[in-house]
C-alpha cells in the first residue's frame, strides 16, 4: 500500500510540474510573438488606392482612413508634400508600404498600433532639435510560384520558410506563395514530401519562381518501429504505416474501423455497430492459433497500454505502424500475433496553432433482413400444418377470409400486418464529434493539448442505448539543456455506455422472430406479448430497466533522454508509464407487463415478464485495472565513412493488477430504490463476489542495425522475457530475430533508368505468446460445492476443478519473410512479400480424445479435469503485395492498392480417435465448418427414390449428399468446408486527390475465400426472411429455390433440414469503406477574420457494398444473425485553424 501511495504522489507531482511547465511555455511563447503578431494584424489589412500625382501626405491620410492606423514622422525629415503615384486594389498594407515608400528611400516600423516613418539619417535628433527616427528595418515581400522541375506542374502545399526564423507559409492551389522576409534574412527554404529540399538565396529579388526535383531518396522518410524510428531505405522488416491525416478522413468514431483496406497483411472485420461496442476485430495475416490471436497495441512506446486502440481520438494520432514479421521480435513474448504502433501528436515550434473540428453524422444500418408480411406468414403456417396433416387441407391455421383481413387491414387488432423493424427501430440516428487542440512552442519547449467529445445514439425507438466519450491529451516536451530532454504525456478518457438490460443480440433476435400476425402495441397503448412473451418494441427501452457502464481511463508517460558527452553517439533514455482503468457496471432489471388480447371476451390478459421472478433485480460490479511499465535504454550510433551502426540495449519491467468485486440482489419490493441495500432481506436474495490477480514481466532487449552506405543492410534483435504466468524454471523465453537487405539499385553496375530503387530483404525470427490464463501450474479448486452432514445443515466445501500442468510454457511463432521493394519512374512504388509462420506449443485442451463421457471431468460436468497442454501446432503462409503511384500537379493525386493471401493449416489439434479423414480439422484451415453438403431439393418422387434420405423426408426438403456412399444419411456424411469465417484473401484501394481548393479521397476494402453461416430461427417459432418466404418450395411453387417450410424450419430433423451448406454464404464483398469530399476556403476570405484555414467536407462510411450475401451484412459473424447491425454513416464536418 505504501508503494501505491508513493506512485500516486509521484504522478500528482508530475501533473503539477507539467501544468507549470506548460503555463510558462505559453507565457514566454506568447510574449515572444506578441509584438510581431500585433504588427502583423495591421500589415495584413487590405487597402485600395488610386493615387495619380498626389501629395504623399494625402495618400497617407487615405491609408489612415482605410486601416485606422496612425502615421508618425518628422516633417523636417520626411518630404510629405512631394507628389507620387500609386494604384492598387485590395493589396496588403505591408506590400503597399514597400511599394510606396521604397522608391522614396523611406523606411517604416509598427510600434503599438502606429506606423513610424523615417529616412536614412542616422542621428536621433535634427539640427534644430526635432525628433528624427533611426533607420528602421523593413520587411521585404517575396512572391513566386513553385513547380515540378520535370513536368512544370504547379505544386500546391509546398512549405516555404525563411531560414533562421519561424516565418513560413504554404503555396496555394496554383503553386503561388507570398512571404514577408525580415531585413537581414536572405535564404528561403522550400520542402515537400517526396521532393528534394531546396535553399534559395534572395538577393535583390522580390519575385522568385522555384522548381523542385522528385526525391528518389524519399525513402529517407522515417517510420516508427519497435523502440525507435528507422529510415524506410534501411528497413529490413515488413512494416506498413498510415498517417493520422488519412485516418481522420473516416467518420467512424472507433479508430479500429478506419484501418480496413489501408494495409497489406491487415485483416479487419467490423462485426457489429452497437454504440460503444462497434469496433473491428483485426488480425495480422489471419489467424495462426486456436488460443489468443490479439495483436499487441503499443501507444507512444508503451506496450499493452490500458485503453488500447479503439477509443483513441483519431485527431490525436500522428501515425500508425504495423509490424508484421520478425521485426516484431523486439516485443518478444507478446508479439506472436503482430504489433500495432500508435504515435500521438507532439508539439512543434512556432506560434500557437488552434485547431477545431466538428462533424455531424447520420447513421443507419448497412443491411437488415427483409421479413415476411402477415399474409405471407399466415399462408406459411397453413403450409406447415398441411405438411404435418395433409388430410386437414391448406387452411388449417388461418382461413382464406382471415388471410384477406391481414392483407386489407380491416381488423388491425386481431389481424394486423406488423413490420417489427419499423415498430422497434429508427431509420436513422445521430452521432457527432468535437475536437479542439492547440500546439506550438519554441526550440526548447513544445506542447500539444487536445480535448474531444463523441456521442453516438442507438437505433431503438424510445430507447436508452447511447455512448458518450470525453477525452483529453497533453504532450509537453522540454529541452532542459542541449543534452537533456524530458517529456510528459498525460491522457484521460471518460466512456459512458448505457443500454437496456436485454442484450443487442436478444433484441434483434426478437425483431427477426416476432410474428407479423401480432400487433406491437394495442390502440389503448398496451404492449403485446410479441413472440414468446418478448416484445422488441419494449426490450430496447427503459421499461425493463437500464444498464449503465461508465469507464474511466488514465494514461501517463514520463520520459527523459540524455546525450552522454564523453562518447560521441552515446545516449541514454527511458520512460515510466502508469495506466489506470476504472470500469463500473450497474444493471437494474425491472418487471413489466405485456398483454394478449382475447377477442371473444374483448379483454386484455396481463403477463408479467422481466426482472427476477416478477420482482426487480440488481447487479453491480467494479473492475479496477492498473499497469506500470519502466524502461531504460542505452543507445549508441556510429557513422564513420560509409559505415552506419545503430544499436541499443534495454531493460524493461511491468506489473499488471486487476481487482474485481461485485454484488447482486433480487426480490426488490419496489423499483424506486435501485440500490444494493434495498434488495430482498433473505440470505438467498444476496450474492457477493470478488477476485484479483497480479502478474509481472521482466525483459532484456537489444537491437543492432548496421548498413554499409545504405546498400548492404543487416539487423539483429534479441529479447529475453520473464513472465510470472509460468512456473519457476520455465518463466524465461528467448526471442531472437535476424534480417538482411540488399539495395541492388545502389550498385555501380546497376544502371536501369526506370528503376530508382530496388531492395531485396529477408527476415527470420522467433516470437512468443504468454497471453494465457494464470496459475495453470497449480491445481484449481472451487468453493461453490456444498454438502450436508448430520442435522441436514448445508456446509460449504471445495472441489478440484482442474489438475495442474507443471510443464506449461510459451506458445512460440517462428516467422520467415522474403521481400522485394522497388521504386519505378520516380513515382511508382511496389512491394512484394512471401511469408511463412510455424506456430507451436499452442495451449489447448484434450476435450476430444478425453471427452466428458470418459468420467474424467470436473464436478460440474462442464469440462475435463485434465489441464490444458502445449500441444497445438498451426502453420500459416501466403503473400502480400502493394503498389502505389503519385502525381503532383494542378490536379494532384496518389493511389495505392494492396492484396493479401494468408492461409492457415492445422498441423495438430486434439481430435477424437477414429475421426473420419474428411471431418478432421488437421490439414485444413482454422475455423472451418462441419456441415452436410446440400446438393438440391427433392422435387419429385423420382428424386426421393434416387437419393438416400432420413425417415420422414418430404418433397421440398433439401437433398443431402451421401458423402461416404453407404446408402444412408448419417453424421458420417458431414464434411469440412473449404473456408471458415476468416478471409484468406483481403485487398484494398486508397485514393487521395486535390484540385486547387478541392480534395477528394476514398478507401475500398474487400475480402474473398471466406464463409458466413447463418441459420434463421423460422417456422412456428418465428418469422421468415423474405428471401426464403418468397422463394420457398411449395405444392403451388414446385420450382422454388428454398426448401419447404417446417415447424423449426432451418434446423428440423424431421424433414432432413440439417445444418447444411445451403445456409452457408459466400461472404466475399467489395465495400466503399470511406469516401470524402472537401473544400478549403480561400485565404483571402479568411484574413480579415484572423483565421488561418477553414475546410468543409462531407464523408461517408460503408456507403456502398457489393456482395452475394442476401440478408445480412457480409462482415457479420453470428450463426443466427443475432447482432446489432453494422452502420452506414453520412457525415458533414468543418475543420478550422486559428
């Protein structure tokens, strides 16, 4: 406890220090710019003059009238009665003064809102004692145009700076620029991504047109890698990167949904759209384990930072890098599934820049299954009765007259035609995001501060579902000395989730099953019983109670670095991070009435549902999680001649803790007091529980990177990880990697004009996975067992639930990559990678070779007593490629495409002895389905005579393939499908363009070689999808493409409608994941408002999808379709910079 108090005090002190540092930096920065800023306000004012042979004093008075400034001068020194001419329209005052005064050999300076004029007299007093100003420096206005040196095209967005100052600007949409250069400065710096930087001397020129050359060494751009950065040109690993400026073009508030389609090797699927739980599941190069497949998230260098990726504010992100191969070995035991590195924005030098962005979104489901209407469903129920009792005829359930009433609406209470989706769901809901940031600083202090909010509404009418988020970030850096630097990063987030007590899956299950022949709400306002006493119109509201789930997340990182002066290239750095998460949940479930209508007596029968046994119930829980990481790293960099060496050794340790406690109460006498103390008084009405855990890691890390003239490249990484997850003697694992590269294009003998850069590379390494349950090397016991001794008194006892595995160890992944990178014709980039992975020691249960029927089970019969063992083996291999092209000109654009093929293969998984070869998972991809192969529909008696079938099969049933040719349909005829629910092929296209002040971008994302299995709950237990209802086989529609209906139609055994490939969808799709159109207002419209930039835009997420899936979104992953649907978002927004 004492340590905890010390840590908290340290963080509090650090926060106080950061606030003081930030305040001082803002004060000094504001002071240093205050005078220049005020002067610039006057000089930026636009004026119009039409002076022809007029006195200078008259022209000055005209300027005073238009600008409200005052000229100060000595009449003895300045000949104000001389006549001059000057004509201009809407020109900046600074430019007018130069043009007007320079020919007269006069100078000016702005002081406290006044313009002081002077000549070149150097004394401060005239002979007669009148005041004369010293010669004052005058800014020179330089104008020009920047173009591409080869094509001559204008280059918008080029950075133009006065060397040695903080003055800068950007070229406009036509490549033009105008910059004020102070006296004494004589060099302008021009820079643009992908082009060589250029320094140009000004001399006596006031017009400077500049051309920039394409930089074939643009690979000098650095990318973030594990524990540092590296130049692209010297990379030997598989690393992909996207800038934050690209990510914010998506209207998705969940950051994980903005990454699909942008990287090769990155597989992302958005499985649902519920506010607060709408993130994508993602893997790198597919699944390679039956255990944990989570990707390691590293934020600002902190591995596994609490809060993760999904809820980071996209506006705070500088870049995201993905480590896909052995380059991730530097993260050792947590990197087997790949690593995502997130870098947040930092401050810069210059005047404070305030940025504000707002967007308003309009969200709706991408797809909902269309359901049968009441007349169709009534007809289907008649057909079901007929199939079960042909002698009764076709109108056993509903007469023809009753079906007509469903159609014409003549009796809406007894014969309604209810569209439950329209009754329960809104057609569109709102979401919005606000983000405000300020960044700036001096050479010694830099800062970035941001605040953000997110709000998402839910789909349910009168519903309580919503998500709110409030976040802040502060990144402050300070140079204490030339050698010593410190930084403090603080971030916090409040996440407020609110839902009905029923989960989204259950609510949508009720919507899809609810009978269209039952009214949703009676005319008197009473809710109906829906389907099986479940009315979706009520389920989404607070009638049945509310589940509130607030979460608070805090992240702090204190970082320092010192350049050791006694050895050139030697430095030391380190960081300490502290993360906290407080997750509270309170679910108060209340009973409520539903009603059925008795038309005979014209009465409503009340049915109580919800709550617990007709009374309210409450469950509360609190989960507190903490993580601390300490890292110290010694770095050495050597550059001598053509030899370049970069190396480090580091020590890192971390501690993670979690405490969970909760309680539940039932039998509340009233719903007015939703507190634990107000529940039922009996001992059986109360339940309390709690748990906690702590685990630690220690790591020793090293990397040595060497290159000769950036031509021959080599890198070695090593990490030793110790984890408390494993028993003594097995706690440490060694995870090395090696990689090499050869830039053939740097060889003197390589002279292919079309190829500007060509690199071959290879890597091989070992990585680990310790993300498994704790204490598996101990016997596990449960205290839930009770027994009776003597006088029928119940006593608590313990039971053995799992035997110990003293040999539990690391899951390991051996990864190999072969890659080729090239740049063609200066603006075409190409990458091709072949990869292999061998995963072994996967922790798995022998639940097939030792089934429950063996008797070797825990006391509850829920699993075997035998512990999990490191027995699993899976291989994964494939290739990925990407190509990009960029064009700079008046119409500027870049386009890139990526393609990935990744296929897993099970080498060993525990399977039952004697399992049939075609049903075994071994040798096949992970997570395939085992189903009967449907090969058609029985349409004639001849079909029934020809094909084997189960007893009771009728015309209209599915024909199942007799796979083993034994003349009957049994479980032995089930086969493994070719694909599972993880795509083997993914691809994407990213396009960005601009023309003058307009910009447009889009991202396409697609997948194939993937299946989606959906088994509808239809029949007398629920409604039918229209795709089935409208195309079902029936005596009147013998050519129907769907099988006949039945009581439990899709899973009926009597009738042969087993789980089969008929319900297996090809989940391939191509989707317009994101599209955006923007317009930046001209600067001439904003200068008077003191606004740097205003950009308005419209964008969309999941706007268009091409797929063969009929009823659901192809990214859905629920066997019965019971999930909150993915969302299509249309968004309008504005970005403003001051």
